[in-house]
C-alpha cells in the first residue's frame, strides 16, 4: 500500500450475532476512490487508501444488510463522482448524500437527483473543512430538488451557535452522529439535553444513532468496544424519537487510525439501542426509506 495513506477499516470484520431484518439499510457509509479514477480533493485533510464500491457491497452482504446510503466523504470535496459511480453500480440498492459547491446550478442538482442523490451535506467540523458559509448553505438549501433534505455534521460545542442556521433551513434536517455528544455524560448530560431541545424545536429533524467508536473511545478505565457508555446514552434517545432515528456503520470509518472498530460489533450495537423488532424496523427500514426511497 502507498506510504502515508490511511487504512481506517477492519481487515476481517466479524459476522454479527444480530441479524438485521430483511431489507435493512446501512444509512451512513462512504467510498474512497479508487484514487486512480476518482482523485481526492487537493484540500483534503486526510489521504485514505482506496475503499471501493465493491468493498462496501461485500461488507453490506457480510453484515446482513440489503441497501446503503452513501455519504460523500470530505476527502473528495465537492466532486461526487466516486459516490455517483458507487450508486450506479449498486443495482438500485444505494442512494446518496452529496457535498456541493454553493454555486451549483439547478441543472447540476437535477443531474445529482437522477444519479440517486437525495440530500446535501453541510460539514461544520473545522478540522475537516476550511470554510462553512452559513449564508451560502442556506441558499443551496432553498434550491434543492423536491423531496431532498439537508445533512449537517457538527460537534456538540457549537450546537448553540448553529441554532439560528438550523432553524432557518427550509427542508428536513438529518444530524450526523447526533452532533457528537459526550456520551460519558449519560442520557441526561448537558450535550444530550441540548440535542433533545433541538429535536423538540421542529418535527422534521432526524438523527443518526451512529459511531460508538468515535463517541465512546477508549479512555483510562472506560470506553471502547463494547461501547457501554454509548448504549446507555443513546438507547433512551431512540426510544423517545423512534420515528426520527437512523443507523449506519460509518464504514470505512474516515480518518480513524486507532481503535478501528469491528463492523460486526457495530451491528451488534443495534439491539442495545433498539431492543424491539418494531424499533429495529423503524431504525433500519421505515425511517431511511422515507428519506431516501420515497420515490
């Protein structure tokens, strides 16, 4: 493998004990390259090894899922070619989330729709993006094709300053990884309380109950797989907002060089945060279908 490129995925993930229901959707995953066909952005903050559509679909089958929602990774910038290529080769079993230049035309948005894109992602993590212009993002949101939504990625410490922006979005909103709360605070900690207030502010905000490997990282004497802190903090949120929760692997776990998760173990988290068949159906089928396969 090429020197300096990051391998962030488990080489041999276990087959999960939990068997997802038929038709289950991994609603948050990515592809990287292949770089020879789909070069990474010159502004990328990390340089991953290739994680191809074929690798993603093989993992999908190994884990027992039927479909994927492929989210444009920041390393590809606003060139969505790799994501669109993966969707095109999925035989109808994938939809996508794009990252776009704020100046994108209506014709280009229509082309993305034809290619299986159903949302745009706005990333507010300063370590991943150089600029996050709220005014320009709002303009894009006002011009989206019918049925699309906005995906936003931020960390808990900037939620308060984003509230005005979120309130102004004219389409449904999906929050990646619940806005990265500190799950060590528990289900009633300050971060989760603030996030619940956001969910209570409008009925069309959804969230991804994802990334225990990022939110419950190993610390001295706590954290890490099996991510008990994540389960404790997130299960009540899914129980209280069952019609607005999504789930995904986050494969190939962008920029994770340490504590790379076993994807089979991530799947085994599902019954710990959604313990009933009804909750699992909403989390894995009904909710992502409503957002990505409504047409």
